[in-house]
C-alpha cells in the first residue's frame, strides 16, 4: 500500500479520521501549554478541530464546495442516500409523516420542494430522486406521496 492509498483509505474511514483529528487536538493542546505567544492562533485552531471532531462524530459530512458557495454550515451538511448528495438538514430528515399533513397536495408540495432541490444538486431527474423517498412519504416510490390523504 502506498502512502497515497493509505491516505485515501483513511479518508473513507470514519474511525481513522476521528483518530487523526483527536491526535491533532492533543498536539494543539500541548502547544497551547508550552507556547504562549501563539495563544490566539492556537485557540482558533483548537476550536476548528473540535468542530471537525463533532461533525465527524455526528454522522454527517460537510461539502466544502457548498460551504464556499453558501457560507452556511447547516446548508452544507451532506448525507449520501442511494449515491446522491442530500444537502441541509431540512430534506435529509425523516421527521415528517403523512399524518402531519391535512391534505395530499400539502404533503406533495413539501416532498416536491426537496425532490426538486436534490435533483438540481445532483444534476439528475425527479424520477431518479424518487428512490430516496424524501421523508419516507412515498413508500411505493412512484413520486406521488400520501395517496391515502384527501385530495384537496
Ligand atoms: Ca417519515
Ligand atoms: Ca406513492
């Protein structure tokens, strides 16, 4: 295994990344103790590293391209579902169910907002996004959600 392959492997392995971030945190703490002059810089680095550790720990990644584009950490958080990137918390969560809506069009609107967003972000079609089943509202994955709710 070359060094590059090892690094590549580490990039894809969460525990490996956590270990590296953890070691860096310890190094910065040691520097903070022994190297007073660089105090502010080191505090900033320490805070950044602790944030990185938290992000790794809480199961989601940050897309750096999106972060650059939007400047928002919550918009840039990314989860991979069926090989597609789902940005932000709003569309990645599963916290809505059909009984949260009074009518089918209302549920459809909520679903469509995310389906369109995911399709655009992944440069793919609405049909492909059906497989993700946003919010779990479309179990049969035909693109029509909550068929049991009243029509209008
Ligand atoms: Ca749900
Ligand atoms: Ca359906």
